[in-house]
């Protein structure tokens, strides 16, 4: 069984390897890619659109860093929609190891198969062993799923939460998009997945991993862009409400908060207000919906202590 080379993916997608994903989308400039992302309710500025364009053109992972809630994960989702490809997500956390990210053997099914073989009177030990380590008993985790799914978008989310050892392992996988399974051999992606790596910068990620990727830092959006994002994602919100929420969120980010609100929180807040039938925001309404935008008690107390009118205005902005 050793030395078996399993090449995955569809041969008719070799053109993607030769000419890139952009050719399949008829996209030849960052602006056109931004337009395609906009069709899926993601508004990318020039810098981000250019980084995405180059990552697709150069077949390089895209490393996105920035505060939580600025749209890093949402970009991966939008790219998957644009490419009409499944999004495969690996959520990183402390203690994550290669087995949890790559593959595992389905021990209960293997045991059932062994018992069935014994009941059937099979005595060929080598045959039973070979059957136990057949591909059907291999449980694919996110990294293996991405290599075996063509096309696909692989999101490696919050890599800064993983350990240094996992970073080193990840660098090896992203270098050649192959995985070695001792019992089966080498599994190689014929068409590498589009890879988006995100970090909230809770710790510094090693330079070796960043060098493998194209890097982009995501800032909080400008007021105008945030209003546009809210309007695009939540068309039921009035223009006035979108502007008031965006203005309040921008003001809250200027405060010394444990967790300043990102775009995700602005969208949550707007959605909550729309669910209440609100067409505009005032201090009283902000007070009862504050949990949608500020997720720490200390931050809520600080905002209330400053007076919510300072953020939303005495008459809603």
C-alpha cells in the first residue's frame, strides 16, 4: 500500500491550474473582481480587491489580518460564492493538532468490519488489515477535504489561536498541497484550493507562514463604506438607520473599549433594530439593543456612562 499516489480533482479542471481561477470568471482586473464580490454583498476596497486578485492569479494563499469583525471570514465566504465552490473551514484553537486538521481513522466502523470478517470466517490477516485501512474508513478533516474537493475555498480561520507547532505543520501543507497517509500513500490536490488565512493578531504569526502568503491588513471601513455595506447586506434598513448605526459604531470605536465593534456588530445591531421595526435610532432604542453591538459588560457600562446620546445623538443622530 505504501507509495500509492492518489491524485484528486477532475481532469477537465486542469485549465484552472494553467490559466488561474480568474480566467474561469472572465475577470482580468481587480476592479472587475471587486464588482463580482459586490454581486454577493461584499464591498471590497481597492487594496483588498487587488490582494484577492493577485492571490487568485498567482495561486498564493491570502493572509488577512485585522481586528475581529472587519470582514475577514466574510471575504472567504464571498470568494466561495463568486467561484461557485464549497467553503471548507478550519477553525483554529489552542491545542489543535494535525490529526484534527487532516484526517482520522473511523475506529468504530473498522471494529465493525473486523467483527463482520471474523463472523464470516475470514482468516487472511493481510487481507483484513488491508481492508481496515481502506479509504472508506478514512475520515477527512478540513485540510484533506479541501485537497479532495475541486474546486474549493479553504478558510483557515484565526490561525493566531493555534500553537506554533501547528503553524509549522500548516506551512508544510500549503507549500505543495500534498498529504501523506502512511497506510495509503500521498494524496495530492490536482487543483489547489483557494486559501484564505485569517488572524486577529492575538499573537504574532511566524514570518515563514506570512512569506508563503500574500498579506493584507483589513482596517475598519470608512463611514461611507460602512453605510454602503449595511445597505447592501440589509436592504430592509432605511438609509437613515444605516447612517445612524454606522455613525454610532464609528464613535464607539474611538472609545477605549475591550472589544470595539466591527462591521459584523454593526450588521447585527442594524438587523436587531430592523426586527423591532425601527426606522431610525435614538438613545432609548440604543439602550435596549446595546447587546447586539457591545458584547462585554464593561463596554456597555462605559457607553452608558458616557451617555448614549453622545453616540447616537439626542434625536437619533
